[in-house]
C-alpha cells in the first residue's frame, strides 16, 4: 500500500520524465504472497515458464484489443479504480502480469545460499545460458529477415523497441529482444542479465577487500526506495528547469548529470548507513 501511494504521488508530478515503477512494485508484492512457501527450484522453473507464456498472452491482448495509451500511473487513474488495476497489471510501462516472472525467479534465487561458490557459479552460469538463448534467438530472427523493414538495420535490430501503442502490435514482435518490450526474449534476457550480475557479485564479495571497496554500492543497495525516490525528484527537477529555460534538449539532462546522480546517491547512502540501519524510506 505504501509503495502504491508513493508511486502514484511521484507519478502525479507535472512533467516527471521517469515512468515511476513503485505502484507496479506494490501490486507485484501482493501477487507474490501466495508463492512464498514454494521451493527455490519450483519458483525458478515457474518464473521461467511465466517469462515465456505471459508475454505471449500480453502480445495477444495488444493485438486483439487494439492500442491502449498508458502514461504515468497517477492519482487520476483511480477513477474508476479498475482502470488503475488494469494499467498496473496489463497496459502500463511495467505490466505486472508479465514482470511477475522477475519476482518469481527473484524469490527463488533469494532462497539460495549465495555464499557457496558452487551456488554462485550455478546462478552465473544459468544467467549466461539465458542470455545466450535470448540473443541467439534474436540474431536468428534478424538473419531470417524478420525485421528487415524496421527503422534500424544489422545488429542494432536486437535492441529495437515495440512501436505499440502508436502502431498495431504484430506477432513477429515475439522475436524482439529490446529492453522494456515485455516480449519473451526480452524477459528471458533480462532474467539472464540479472542472474549474471547476482552471481558475479556473490563471487566478488568473497574477495577480502571487496566489502570495503564496494561499500558505496552495497550501501545504495540497502536503501533503494529512498534513493529511487530522490532519483525521480532529481530527474523531475531537470524537466522543470528545462521548461523554465526553454531548452527542450536539457529535459533529460546529460550523461554527466546521470553520472553525478550515481556518485552522489552512492556516497549519500554510505554516509547515511554509517549512522542508521536502513534508509529513511
């Protein structure tokens, strides 16, 4: 409930340039409650099945239903209440009906003993396999000319994004690998990349000096809700400043500004957790 309320509040800011995910997280957490008692293996298998079937169902809904333009999840979406629910579950930027695959696999991995080298290597290896499947299938589709009429050519076709809702969805989009497309290969590849990162981090943390060197990153990971909220407000301020200056190019800031955000937030987390056990939110 807290995440949904905070997400809707941030999403209601005028011209906020970030699709705020917190309300979707709130729904995903509720959806996860009945699954907590399952074993790690069952959760991972169920999550991978979900990663294949749910995106296909979503694409079918987009084809038969027609375009649904969904912007920020905000307070106005509560009228009527089921409008918000369908946005969070199906039509929004992070459709919980598909993204629940990430939660299931995450619950499974969270039940593993990542302090054991064999377990960490298995997680890393599983991630590499899923990435290979995702990119391999996408590359095969490109070689067969599935996306020859797309707006980019060559290897860049691996990273194209669906044009829905501005154009009708088509079944060939099942081969899309691009981020935030919520297509099967995208979800499988995203799970794979997450497992690679988790496995590598678990292995790196076995090195004696790593806990000191990586303290800013682990501190940021311990207070993600607080830092994400600051990130949204920081990015929103960039938009407001761009509107005031009349410079549309400054709306999303520069790479330098994003790097500054990362450094400032990691340092702030390090300092905060030197005096507290968790972030303010």
